């Protein structure tokens, strides 16, 4: 190797300012990742969606609403039952796909302690009433709002479904288009033995 080749090799191997910036960026990214993991663990979360606001294994936020039939809908009144709480909207296609299953489950498991509750996040109750009639929903539906959505961690995408056990604790949360078979299995596990 001659002197010129030796100098070129040395230049390539020596880290310059760009390499220093890359190392600093990688270190910052690593530190941020550690902070996020630490925050998740401090919040008690090791679940799929590990958010500080996760409601899993916490008491379901209480609410009282008037349903579409003008009856009082108080979540506390269902203590002792397993509640499938579903946030939805008329414009949400996946919501409409899963609702017939909720109707079937209310019919099948209602006598075993299940109560399905629907919370529509639409602005127009007339649209909601129309869809409820079309789908022949056999469970109470109430109008929701930002305040109720915020109680449940800020419902941003729909559908969002919670399974609440007989003691009022949230045992499962499903966001977006969910595996209905998986929800039914979890639901069956929460119901008292038949």
C-alpha cells in the first residue's frame, strides 16, 4: 500500500461531523424509546395499546344517559352483569358489520348475564333511530358526546368496544374493526358458568 492509498483509507475510517450527528440522533432516539417504555410500565400497561390513559383492568367510568326510548341508562345499574359497551356511528361501516353479532349475543347470552349497550357518537339522533330500526337492535342505545368519549380515554376512531366484568372492571378493549370471534370468546369467559 502506498502513502496516497493509506491517507484515503485513514480519511474513510475517521469519523467526521456527520458521523457525530448520526450517533447523537441514534442516542436520542434510543433515549426517547426508553422513556416511552418506562412511561408505559409506570402506567401499569403491558398490553397491545400501551397508553397512559389505558382503562384495562380499571373501573369503568360511570355515566348516566337517556337512551333513544327516553329511558334512564345508568351504567351502575348493570353491576352484576357483563357489559359490552360499544361506541359507534351511523357512518362507520365496521360498526354496522359488527352490530348484528351484538344483537345475536344479546339474544343468546342475555339470560346468562350479558348486557350490550350502544353509544352513538353521531350528531343527529334521527339518523341513529333510523339505523337502530333497520338493524333491529335489541339493546339500549344512547347518544354520546365528547365528554363521554373523554371519560373512556378519548374515543378517536370507531368502533371502540369495551368488555366490562360483573364488578365494573374493564377486562378488554377493542379499537377499530375487531375479530368478533375473539370478542365472543372473551365474553364467554367473563359470563358465569352456565
